[in-house]
C-alpha cells in the first residue's frame, strides 16, 4: 500500500529541525527500499524548509502511522501537523526514475484537498514534468480525498494547473526539492 505523508513545520522550529537532520536522514534510510519520493517543502524564496514530504510503500495503515509519528522531528516537536493518506502511484515510478533528474527547474508539491465527486483519477496525458502523481484516499482506499503531485514547473501557477480547476475545496502549492542525503 502506498502512503503520502506530509509533515508541516511548526513556526520557530528551524533550529530544532537543523539539529535533528542527521537523525531524520538515518530514520528515512531505514525506509529506502519503500521510498517512492521524499523531500522538503520550502519557503517561496527556497531558502528555508516548511515541511517534509514522504511517499512510501508500506504493508498497512498501522505501519504508515508508525512511520509518520515515529519520525524524530515529529517526536521532538518540529512539526505542527501531519497529513497521512493512502495514495496511488499513477506513474508507477519513483522520483529517482523521473527523466528530468534531481536538479534543474523549479519543483512543487501540489496538494488538492477534495470536495465532492472524485477528480483527476488518471494521470494527465503529458507526464514529462510529473515527478509523482496520484489520488489521496481513505485508509481503506475506497474514498477519494484529493490528489497529490510533485511537478517540475516554471512557476506555482503552472504547477497548480496539473489539477482540474474548480474541483477541489482547496489547492496548496509549495516549493519542493528532491530529498535525501546530499551526494
């Protein structure tokens, strides 16, 4: 089962986040084989982290909750909240398989929070700029709750356009970068 996990930073927690960076990476290293995508969201200027995205393939919802809430930054109070949802990998690849590579161009997390009938249940036909894409689902996988995408785009508005207009209660667009230990 695939899960989308988004830890949002608590205001004023940057120093603590920095202090725990090696612990965070070590924790995530334990899930390397299960990782579909990972990386921080950033301020608009790209200078400081605002959260942390992890898309993982885990056996069940209980394991996903243990993954999300056992993370060292969560345990220490870095994050103000955690969004954890079932997710379906419509591209069938990891971020490391993205043809555009780890660098070059601006990258964004586009998070559409659902309302009403399901939308965007198939990947868009032009997938060249999609890094990860799929629906957010209830724990049992039966109910559509939104859509999450990682996309390379020239600006937030272009990134936002990956989702159908007027089909979501809210759409968030956050700067995002490939995560993991620096090479």
